[in-house]
């Protein structure tokens, strides 16, 4: 489509397809969207960003990368890191969105695919809510469009009766759409994206019309190929994406940093105790997860069996957050071994038979013999009793 082509307009507010007010957020919102939670940082970046911006982007590609990776601006404003990982991964992802290729974030569960997707959309479009959540039951209408059946039956097919999907709205408004868990969507529904991504057009055959994407439109999808219930992407659809693989954290220190940052953010919204008092426990949770995930102890001396679960960074964050809640409500507010033991056990033992054997072997041969871990060993024994 040429830059001068006029798209068929779609009013995104018809048929209640937009919340009453997406520009404000309640003070007691449990989990604000990225564009609200980090509004000050985004505003500071926009004010000092003098680099070229693609059409309808809120920030330049450099500023988007800075927003995700963190840094200090010339006026002293500190931008907190949203993603801790290889810089080149973020740069390639941002650059992809500045082209006519869609972006596929691929990785094992818990590698921050959804988190990165949300923050990319917030920084590029100022709106991370144009979202399709992929499941085994996601219909084609969720990606293309649906109908207000009361109006359809009363007046027949018309633009007033059409309910635009988040993808259609993003096309019409020049924004970034998101499709989460693309590989969980049935294959025939996945392929409804092919024309959208290749031709930048969404036909509406019932009306003899189409919606053409305006400049600024792009799409971010997330997927993993290690979970159950995965539908492989067709080669035709895969070719429409640039794929960026989000790796697991390279080092224990990086993973501890990620877990600490996210738990602090979550804890503030839940009025939980400060994380610094529990860094030692965070390090132990991360060590356990990494060793069982890698199948070898940190010193490389002992080979281990791995459980059936992924033991991802996201699961470590969940375990530590749960432990902080226990410490706050049933302890002295300081994160201790007993607060995380049950969470670790629940994360490791997914298969009651096979995983329990793996865990008991690890507990007795590694944890029991490790200096300074006696309290963690006792707490895990009690949790599994």
C-alpha cells in the first residue's frame, strides 16, 4: 500500500469496543498498564528525544530501546530497566517494528515475552491494550472482526453492526497490536493473519470493503514451543515475522537482579515488605531453579535430574512474592527460608511421582550438604512432609 492511499476508516469506539476511558488509571489499580505505570519515564524520554521517529511512533527507536534497557537521561532522569538481557535482542526487536515486518518473540515459558511485548507497545504507540489473548478456543473473529448480532439481525450487514478486533483497530489507527501465545491458537485461525501481515489489508467481504493499514501499524506476537497444547506455525505465517528469541538469563547474578526488581515492583502494589532484607533467599531460590533447570550444580561437579516443569524466572518471581506475603502476614516481615520452601516445592514437583523423586534426590545430595543452607534444608523437609 502506498503512503498516500486512503484507508477505509473504522470508528474504534463503535459497539463498545473501547473502554470508557483508556487515558486515566485509578490510584488503587492492582496492575496498571505499562503506559500508565511508567508514564513519567515515557514523558521524560519523549521530551528529550530529538532523534527521528517512524510515523505515529511516540518515541524514536533509540528512546524505545532506552526505555526497555534503562539508562540516565541528560537531565538526570533515571529510566529503570524493564528487560535485563542482551542489548542486541532489544535493538533487533525495536528495529523490526520500524519496518513492515511483524515481530515474533519466541522463548521458553517465563522468559518475559509478554512483559517485553507490553512495554514495546507502550513505548511505540502509547497503548499496550490492543491485545488478542491466544487460547485453544480463540475464534477468527478475535483477530479479524465480529458482529453486533442485534444490529445485524435488525438492519443487515453494515459498518454500524461490525465490531472491530484489536488488530483491525491497530490497522486503522496506525498502532501496535499484540497477539499473546500465538501457538496456542488453532492453526486455521493463526493463518487469518497472513493477509494482514503480507498485504497490510483486512478484507470485509460481507460489505465489499476492506481496511488498509495506515503507517505506524505493526504487530507483536509471542509464542513458545516447549509447552503442551502448542500448534506449530505454518511456514507461510512464520515467513511474515522476524523472530527474536528471548533467552534465559545468562548468569545467576542477572537472574537474581531480574527477580529482585520484579518482586519490588509487585510488592509495592501489594504493600509487602522491602526486598533487600530477603536477597539471600532470592539467591537461593534462583540457585535451586537454575541447577535443576540446567541438570548440573553451579560448581559443575554433580549432574542432576531435571523435573518436568520449566522452573523459569517468572516462577521464581512468583515463589518469592508468595514468600514475602507469608513473611508480611504470618511472620516478622523478613523473608526467610520457611517462607519460600513451600513455593519452591510447588514449582518443582508438578508430576507427583517423577518430580518428587527428582526433588528428594536433589534435596538430600545437594541442599543437605551445602554450607549455610541447613535452614533451607529443614524448611524444605517440613514443607514436603
